[in-house]
């Protein structure tokens, strides 16, 4: 090989190697500013909704944020299985588990804070305080008849056909809690509303920080969340 060809070959190699290093640094930069969270919400297992049965996994960045097991609308014959499933999820998820309104009085935790991300089921934002408390204080007994279960299944199928609209007042409530001294979070993740797809929006009040909001549909979700 001539000297000119050797010089050309070496130049191409260094150019490609430099591009590879730049790409590698860019990937590291992306990973540094974002992380992945997996969130399970509103599966309503045993409840009167269309079944969603993703496989369960557990880990430090995997969260269960409520209504994954439906005690309220569970057929009475299935209640022992439903209670056992809640215990299994709570035991394996640990502090990354919180109940929704359909778990009734099983568990009192309302929030999970992960870095500066605030997770909650969401009924606290959508419902009056008295209604939320009644669903969570043991006043409502779990389990329904099989005939009522079928009626609710039909009703829920009809309701799900209509799009979900989120009131600006709900966003303002979430913003107030997220930016309070108790939390000081830049992202809020909730379920409860059952939208057809992920609703992702940002909101800021005058002289206040911007907060990202994720309102999740039923199911298991992988979210890319900013780390700062």
C-alpha cells in the first residue's frame, strides 16, 4: 500500500473513531438527563372492566399506583383471590405500591416520591375530600353479585367509548401539591381517569416552575422522565 493510501486510510479511521466517540457521548448525555420508569395503574383485575393482564415485574423504578386489583367491583366468589393478589403485589413492590380507591381501605399511602417525581392514584385530585375518604375508610364493603358485575361491565364499556377531558382546575390542584414545600417535584404521574391514551402536558403559574403531568390510561407504561 502506498504512503498516500496509508494516510487516507488512517484519516478515515480517525474520522470514524471520532464520530463514534461523539455518538457515544451523546447517548450518555441522553441517559444522564432522562430515566425510565415503569408504572402499573388501573388494571382493575377482578373488576368490571375489559381485562388487561400484563406480566408483573418489580424493581426500584417500577411502581403500582392504584386500582390494579378491584375489590369494590369484584364478584364475591373471587374476593379471596383478589385479596391475595393485593398482598402479593404490595409485598413485592414494597414502598413502590400505593392503593387506589377501588382497593377501598386496603392501604393508606397516598403518594410516592421518586427523586423529584410525584406518583399518586389521582382520586385526590378528581373527587371531593368526603367522597375520597368514604371510599378509603372502610365504609364501602368489597364484592358484588355476579349479575351486578355484568351490568357494570356493560356500563363501563359504554363509558369508555367517550373521550376523557381533564379540567384545568384539576391541573391547578396537581400543580399546587407538586410544588408545595412537602414535595417540590417537577413531574406528576397519576391514573384514575382512564383516558384512551397518555395525556402529557406541562403547566406553570406566574413566577413558578414548570411541572410535567402524565395522566395514564389503564395498563403498564414505560415512561422517559427527565432527571432534573
